[in-house]
């Protein structure tokens, strides 16, 4: 087992010291997943790539673009209900040059009804050409891909309405690949490929950690919460009003700990507990709808 290290810039954006996180990385597992993904791509008509609307770039694995190649693709910016709506619109305008892009939310259902019609629209030409060649009409075959913890399972469950009715194995596809009927004309491959992104980019690692894409056990939650608080003061100061009457710049993690009753012996603040609370509030969208990457 090899261990890779993620270096995340500290609380002060101008401070070049680093917060280090250890992430378990299994090269053998990644190679196996990549091989399986390549094999399955041969049997699908279109790919749904899932990204986080709050991190339209950092939450995507750059290897996926090369693996998918020229195959039709729809980019789904999931968790759009937690993102800054105006920035999501700007990101969609930019990313549409690469592929069809939809803002969706697997948890609320936002935009989900647009997915199947868009799939059919993109593949209408291919299905017509097959029909002209005498190929019997069949359902469109779809695969969902994306990094772990991005919401693929929730999205698949929403698409299948929780029924997860299997339609059986398809000819030529490995026997462990199950298909689910999403729509009367759309089948979904129930073995989506999962690949971690590269973590050379310190900014990407930090943003992924803040949104919960990386397990909390792998980094110092107090330092990350301190960074998040400073980031909010800079980028969304008006949204910190829920934490009290002070000006945003006066709010500190210690102050929040006192207000939320996160105290230990002697009246000291339990820094770890309040850090977890702040991160959870942020991830649940209780602080604000924010986007961590500028277009």
C-alpha cells in the first residue's frame, strides 16, 4: 500500500506554510478500476460525468476526459442547491464549450427531469442511423462516472426512483455488469467507474476537503475550519450574520465555540468540536450557497 500526501495551504492565503493530509491511495485498485471503466465504455452510448457545482473543476478527474474520448457526454453539476446560483450559470456558460452541462441536485431533484430528454436529444441522430441500417430499436445505454463522494449513488437512486429494477445482462458485456431501467428508453449501467482526481494542486485538495469529498479523519479539521472561516470572511462576509451581530472580520472560531456551547473544563473552547460544527454547517448549506472556484 502506498500513501500519498496532500499539502494544503494554511489559514492565511499569503502564508506559505502547509497543512499536510495523508490519503490512502491504492495504485493496484486504481489500475483495475481504470481497466474496467475502459472495457465498459465500449458498450455504452453516452456518459454522465458527475461533478460538484461548488467545485466545477477541482471535483473532476482530468483522466476521465481522455478515457471518454469522443463518446457523447453530459456534465452534471451536482449539489447545485448548495452552490452560488449566479456562479453556476457562469460556469455552465464556460463548460458548455466542452460538453452539454446541466445544474442538478440529487438530494432535492433540481434539474433531474432534464437529464433523460437531453440524453435522447444528443443520441437522436445515432438511433436514427441505426434504425436506417435495420438495427432493432433498443434503449440508450448510459454510464455514470465521477470521483468518490461526489453524489453518484444518490443521483442514480434519484434517476431510478429508488426502484433499481434490473434489466439483465447485455450481450457482450462482462457478466457482473448489471443494467437498470431508468426510463422506458434509457438503461443505466450499474457499475460506474470511480477514480480519484490527482492531488498535485494544493487548492484542489483543500476545496475537496472542505466540501467533504475527503474523509475528515485524513486531515486536521481545526486548521481546515480556520481556513474556511477566513475564506468566508473574504468571499462571502455578508453570509456570516447568522453567527451573531459582530462584523464578519471579528468572528473567530473561539467566539463561535463559546456561542455554541462547545466548552471543556475551565470554560475553554473545544476547538475540534466547533470545527466539526462549522464544517457541517457549511456542507449542509446552512451558512450560504457558495462556490469555491471562480470561473
